[in-house]
């Protein structure tokens, strides 16, 4: 109470917002005792977490309280009326210390809020057999983090009562926030009904998914969950945390009027705005301030664009890590460090490291040569086109592009739109075409697939079994050709057959037993 004095007007405690001074990392819920000998969970919790918060029916008068030795035994059932700190136990504490003699020895050691003049130097003893001590309501352990001091907190649940709804079905809930400074999302916090409860949460920044993370609650209670990767927020960003699990930490008793569009719940397909029921969910976000600002970079191959990191301080070393290699650069007078990007076209991850903070960004290098793989039918009108752009993305005209297919070089000049064309008159097959931009030295490879218009399969048959040799003919778009004559050549003897509606021409085979080569032909297609 020295740091958070009681206010009879019931205003919000300023400590709620002072995350730099205090951060309750987790709150562990220890189930109520089932009977007067059900003590192991409380003892284990004291060992694991230290002092616990426990409720019981407090009495400071005869015959339930012995003021001489601070010993209480209440032998009647009832609701608790007081919360104290449970700091230990004594299995051998004599039952004779109590005015009303309990069935056996043993007592809990509690630290009261009445000062050192109460009990034994401020401590009291409550019999194991007290019928109100940690009955009905759970005990709580608070895990205070000294190493996880965050500089910012976003929350909608300012006190009041929680109803953690177990629905036996998956439920999603989310909170939506606006930020007003450059910072990093470092952790989130929420309540879980049970231990070993699976969860998945997603974080969106300006409606873009930035992180999906899965986990399992270690125990019932409140958990602060550290992010696997901190997420950059810029001044004015909107961000949303979506939690999916099987319980709902709902705050539905408060004098606060909750803001529309902040807190939602979804059991099926539709999101429900909880402000319509003057409710919200407990889903906090913890942030860290930092002096490092970066943005994703999209650049064209070998243009002048550089990746920048603004740290706000001049003459400091910033480390950039690309493809596993570290590069150190010094910030200029404006606090900006830059690194040239001379990578081939593709997508890369760059890590910027400064003052213990690491931020990941994406670098996209676009090619100066723009073309698509080509799939065409033999001798149709489809041709290969490639466009050339400069470092600003503008077309480059009247420049030669070299194209290499199977070691044969073709020189083509770009038109006013920066596009060059190469006619493809290759036989059916798959080829690799390499285009070369001599202005930048970039080489890009593309697949050229030429499909046959005339196809057939080998035939295995028994002498005069009625089998026919079939050949299929299609046009330049792959459609069957009807009523067209195909020529078959067997041992120098030619046969003409006409295609049917499926583009198939059939030749009866009445040859003696043996192996023959048959050549099918239509124009230049064989």
C-alpha cells in the first residue's frame, strides 16, 4: 500500500499504466482445497512461486483467534472475508495453540496487512483444519519479471471482474489498437482457464498478417507470451491480435464505457463487437521503444536504391545481415545507415542489428528483363517477347538484347515499348532461352516448350488382331483437326488416311509378324 494507496472514490490505479516499474508476467491460479488435508498444491506453489494470495474468514476475537500467539482456527463453514499473503507452513505447529482445538497439528503461516503489532511480528498462523482457508476461491501466485520490463502496454480491461467462459468449442477473440509511436510488439498477455490449453494467435499490422504463433498454457491463469519475432510498429499503425483457443476471458462488469470497434469475439463465422454488450476481452499487448527504424525495400536490379536504417544517432555502427553475411555500416549526420544491394533478382531477408535490437525486413530485387516462360504448339503464331526497363522501371527502346538457345545467339532490338521479339520455329521439345541485358549484365533464363501438333504411340499387336495405328492431329491452339489427310510411311509404302471429329486418323495394320517403323506426316509436322 506504500506505492498504491487506497482511494475511496475508486479511480484507476496509476500503477496499471506504469509497466516500466512493475510487470506481472504471469498469474498462476491454484485450485481451492477440496478438504482440510488437501494441502500439497499450496505447498508446491509456495516452493515454486513464493508468496501466494489466499482468501479466508478472518477473525481477531475470541474464541476463533488467539491474540497471544496469532493463531486462528475457524471451525465453521462460510465465505471468506479477507485476503492475505501465504508465506509458508509448519506441519508441527501444535493444535494446542488454538483456543478451539482442531483435530490435528499443522498451520499455515500468513503475512497480514495489519502491521507488525498484530499477531507475531505481523505474522499469523491458521490451522490446516480451518474450514474457510482457501475453500471456495482459488489462491494466486504472481510472477514478477525483472528482466521483461516493457515500455508500453495496450489494453482494454482496466480492472473489474472476469468471467472466463469455457465453451467446449474453439473460440476466437481479438482486440484492435492504434499506436502513436515507433515501437516493437514484444509480447501479448491473456487468461487461460486451464493448464495445457492449446492456443494460436495472429498479429496483423494494417490488416497484413505479420506473425502466427502456437503454444500451450503452462497453468491456469494469466500468461505473458513472448513473441518468437518482435514486430515493428510505426507511428499511426493499426494493429490487431487474434487469439484462438477454447476459453474466453471476458470482462463484462465495469463502469467504463467500452469503445466501439476495439474488442470482438467469434464462435462461428461472424465477429461480434463486444462494445454492444459493454464488454471486452483481456488481450493485452506489450511493446518496447527503440531507436531503429527500417522499411522493406523493392528495387530494380543494380539501380541506385539502397537499404536504410534510421537510428537517430550519427557515427554509430549498424550491422546488416544478408544471406548469412554481416556488413557493418556507420550512420551519417542524420542518423541513417545505408547499404548497397547488388543481389540478383529475387526475395531476400535482411536483418538490421543495433543496440541489442534486431529487425527483419524483406528486400525484393526486380529484374530489368521481363518475360514469361512460353508454351506453344509447333509452328503456331506464338512467339517469345522480352521487355527491357531501366533503373526507374521505364522501358528502354532501341537497345539490343541477346537471346541464346542451344548455343545459337539471336540479336533483337527493342521497340518503342522496350520489347523485343524472337520467333520460335523449333521442333517439339523443351528448351532454355537465356536473355542478356548488356546494359547491366543481367542474364535471365526462361523455359520454351514446343508441343507437337501430330502425336502417336507405339503399337504392339498380334498378327491380324484388328488393331489400328492411330495418329492425332491438332491445330495451333490444341483443338482437333477434322477431315485432314495424314500420310503414313511403312517401309517406303505410303498410305493416306483422313482424321475424324477427334482429329484421329487410323491405319489398319496387316503386316507379317515383325518390327516396323511407321512415320506419320502432316506438312512439316512428323
